[in-house]
C-alpha cells in the first residue's frame, strides 16, 4: 500500500510540475514582447486607460499607426482628464499626415496640462514640417520657457534655423544643448551639419566623429562624415565610412549612392557597377541613381573598348 501511495504522490508531483511549466510557457508567450503584454492587459482590464495607452505605444513602435490611434482614443475616452493619450494621439496623427488633427490633439493635451513642454515642442516640430518657421519658433520658445533644461528643444530650434537658411544662428542653440547634455550625439551631429554647410570640412568632421563616438550606430553621421572625408580627398576612408553606414542601415539610399560614386572615382568601376545595380533594384524609381548607373556602364564600355584597341595595335 505504501508503494502505491508513493507512486500516486509521484504522479501528482509530476502533474503539478507539468502544470506550472505549461503556465510559465504561456505567460512567457504573453510577455514575449511589449505588444503581446499590453494586449493581454487590455483583454483582462478593458476599462483601464493606462493599458490602452501602453498598448497604443506598443502598436506605434510597431508602426501600426491606425491601430495605435484607436488605442490612444480609447484611453482618452476612459480617462478624459489625462493628457498623455492626447499627446500620443498628436504624434500619431502627425505621422499619419493629418496636421490639423495633430495640432488639435497637442492643444487638448496642453489644456489638460498647461506645463506640458513636450507638447509645445511637438507643436513646433509639426509647424516645421509645414515650413511655418515663425509659428514653430514660438512653440519651441514656449517649451524652453516651461523647461529651460530641455536640451532637445534647442536642437530642434537649431535644425529649424538651418533648414530655413540661418545656419549661423543655429550655433548658440546647439552649444546650449551640449552644455545641458554633453553626451547628446545629435547635438554634435547638428554642429557638424552647420560647419559642413559653411565649408569648414575639418571642423565638421570633428563633430561627426564625436557623434559617432557617442552613438556607434549613427548612420546619418557616418554618411555625412563620409561625404566630408571624400571632399577632403581621402577616398578610401570615405568608402569605409559609407560601408559603416550600410552596416547600420543596409538599404540606405544615400550611403549606397555615395559608396558607388567613391568606388567609381577611385577607379573601381566593376565594384561601383555592382553597388549601383543592387541599389537600383531596391530603388527603381530614383532618377539620380539611374543616371549614375548609366554613366558607370558607359565608362566601363569605354574602358573595355580602349583595352580592345590597345590589344589590336601592331
């Protein structure tokens, strides 16, 4: 009898272990990423605004903007005095190209939270996208007045000034941003752009290098440092930099185009042709790329013809 009881207990023990293992497996599946986690939370607590807001954030991260907008709207309806869902709606609507609705959502967030400096910053970014420079600057300056230590807004003002044709005026804002946050890679990158626009290649290269040191996967910085390096005459280094940009972002058009141009300029026409052909398959409608591909083929044809003529000479 004892033996039977012992066996029975053993069976029960393994059954319990299997039960907990299955439960753990299912829970891991639910928590395997932010999206499934918050879908589970919303399913179990559909009346909680925070779950819908966080689900919207996860959907937005996955670039499912329409679904994200629905989740943010539900959160706003469930918690009408909470400003964050309205703020998130503004960002999503802007990315969907609905500028008027985005501005309305940001202003709704500000009505609920008058000190929401990030909402003012995003209003500024929305106006920049429409090249409404004066309105953008007013919004950015309001953000600064609410939080003078918000370094990102200084970079946004600087970027706006550069885009609107005032690169010199951008420098003090960038310097302020870097005083507030000396490890802000985008600030150094933006200073690199300013000095590149002014033709100060060595100085711009220093800032791009600093940005890359702080952010080793900064594809924009690799590309622009490659352009500056090529203009300075170091073509091999430029090729390495464009390849580094492609290691970060393999399908990046400007990196592919510049890499192929540098290869052609260095006499590596066969390799340049390979890059142009691969890029044209990815971007068949890009006119500049198609023209560069055609020119490279023509150069190779001339080179091949010259070689044939030399071989036939007595």
